[in-house]
C-alpha cells in the first residue's frame, strides 16, 4: 500500500441535469454542478483553493471562469486537454498537491454540451484530425475517424480470440439499461432494452450498434477532493481514495499497432498494489463504458473476470444488482449520461456512502469499489475507493 | 485502376515525419522506417523509435509486392468523414506484413464483401490512384 492510501477523500459530488439540449453554456452548467458539490460537502466556495478541469477540443469553460463566478478565489487553477481517465489523472494531481501542502481542497469538474454542441462520436474536420492525432494521416484517409471504428477493430479481434459474442456485448447494454430504470436522473430512464431488440438493431461500426455506444449529452459533473483530516469537518460521509494510478500508456499514441494490449493492462498491477487490495475484494464497480466492449476488456484487464471467461461472467448476470460485481449501477455512460467518466465517479461515491440505503439501487453493505477510466487503448487510469 | 476526376475523401497530408512513406506510395511502393539501434521496424513512422527512443531511424524500401495477413477489421456502416457516404459499408482493416509482422498497417480492404472478411486471411497491398499525383495504399484479398 502506498503512502497516500486513505489519506484523501472525495467529500462532495454534484451534477447538472442531463439533456440533449441544455439551452445554456458549459459555464452555467459547471457552476450549478459545482454549487451542488459544495452543498453536498457542506463547504463554501471560499473553502476551495484549487480548481481543475478537462476538456476536449475546447468544449468546456475554464477553471478561472468557474472560480470567478463561484466567488471562489483559489490559489491554483488548471485546465487540461483530455477525455476518459482525465478524472483519475486530476484527482491524482490534486492529491499530490494537497500532500505537498500546496492546496487544501480541490474542485474538479467536467462540463460539456456534448449533444447540442460538439459531438465526439461523429468526427471532426478531416484535415484538423490528420494534424491533431498522432499518426492521423494513416487513419483519416481510410474513413477511420470515430471511436466506434477505432475500438471496433480491437473488439473484432478480441472476440475472435476469446469467443466473446455479440450477445455478450448486448448483455452489458441490457444490464446498464436495467440499472438506468432505477435511476430517475438517467437519460434512458423509461427506455428498456431486450436481447431481441438489441440483436435486431443494425450495426453502426461492427460489432457496435447504437446501444453499444455511450450517450452524448449536455451535462456537467463536479467532485471535491480533500484530506481525510479535513473530510471530518464536511457534512457528507467521506469516501476514501485507497489507491490510484492515473495513466499508463500503450506503445503508440493513437495509432494502435498492437491490438492485443490496452493501457488498462498496465494500470491494473500498480493500482492494486497502491490500494493494498485484490480484485476479489471489490464489491461494486464503475467501469468506463464509452462502448459495451470496453467494459468487457477492462473487466479482464483489472482481473475482475478471468481472461477468456469474461463473456460467461457477464452472461451469468454478475454485472447486475445482486450479482457478484454490480457495475455501473446508475446506468453508466451507455444509459445514464456521458461526461468522459465523471458521472461514473459520482455514482461509485454515492454507492460507497450507502446513499441509496433502503432502495433497490443500493449495493448492500458495499465497502470497496473500483472506478476506471479509459481514454482509449493508449491511455487509462483507475482508482479504488473505500468508505 | 481509373483515376477519379473528383476525389472527395481526405487525402493524406505529408509532413516531415511521414513524407518518404507517402512519396513511395505515390510511386506504388512501400517504404517503412526502421531503427538502427534496436533494429525494430516502425509503423507509423515518426521522429524517433517508439520502442527504444533512438533518433537513429532510417527508411527501407520494401518494393511493390507486399503480402500480409489480416489481424482485425471493422465494418463501417456510417460515414464519419466526407466522401465515404458513397462507399458504404467500408471495411477498415489492419494487416501484419508477412515478412515483418511487427509492421501492422491500417487500410481499407477493397474487392471484398463484408461477409467474406476474416481475421487471418491473406491480403496484398494495392495502390489506389486518388489524384493525378497521389496514391493510397490499400489491402485486397490475395489472388
């Protein structure tokens, strides 16, 4: 176990209502999410001395703007460019800065008009992409510009090698849609999915159809991280960071020459070592789910299901409430909403606080949870949390 | 192969790191980079070797007879870039060179129906003339 274990905690979480058309700016949404997180923690804006944010291609607002209109006067603001796993990276940075005595309490947010503004999944200007992506000129001329295509090529090979089937992918979607029916804040609350419907839906990028792809929405999420000592003064029940491994990489950034390894494979050993726990100790999971297959591949990478048997594991209902490893219990990014992973962090925090106690949404008596980030096969990060 | 008068799809942009690859493609040849220190072959090309970090990289011409084995593919039923709307479904496939299996190149798979594509199938490189000056490496099933 490393020296930061259990010394830092998430003490506040908050969000802005999810929709396809917010009718407002990422700044307005970020402020509401931040105020909700402050209220959740029982903190004032003046308690925040660091604000951090990530965005993709300028789709958000800056930490400086959020500080201004929150009425906070932080010592430090930071904005990075990133997608999935950036939440874990920024939490890692916040812990480092608090540990060094530079900061006390850090607000981290992700705000985006992901449906009415800039869409990730539908591609960008081709010449911009060729320049922006490492190796871009070797993929863009071939029509490969969507994550559904990039990850689809990994999924096809993985399915070929391990015997994973389309039904296994569908099971992930069905389980997360089912969880969304218990979550009034899930965007797909009210929309169920059967295996028959799933299998009858035509593919967008094989093996993925629309149900395999995350929901791009207008949404904002915020979390507050502080030390375990300060957490005692907060209103909320703290959720401690047992271990965190921000990012480790694949051999190449973006041009994935090796389809048999993903960054999550490299994150897992360091993660468990930092937390001092084993995969079998994990009771609830938030697995980055930009696509259904990404969940299956990560379950393998993090040792949560044996390689080659992850399909059987999922088919047996283990991801459902009441299963061995209830996963993405709010519906995840496939059925709740998509802010590059931060909504999954909010949910795991709420589960570990036992916030849903007495309802069918609570994973009973859960004490240890995992939250993973996946920016792509090349970048991943994860943390293990405990109550 | 016919030269299209109006090519709507993105054309590979040449830069300092990739120019020899695309210049060779325009001549219907394959050039790949190799590292003089760790002796790895590299693709995509870059300013240094991603395996050992050495800047001692040079180019090797592999000619025009390029055989490979399909390592994976995706069949794209929606266009995500201009020009592909006229060409659906598009097969995007990665293949490993038979002589240098560390070199895995992503292209479209031409002259193949989506239901016939299989991991492990033999393919060969072909060059699609996309403008009067430019050609794009592609895979097609081995004759």
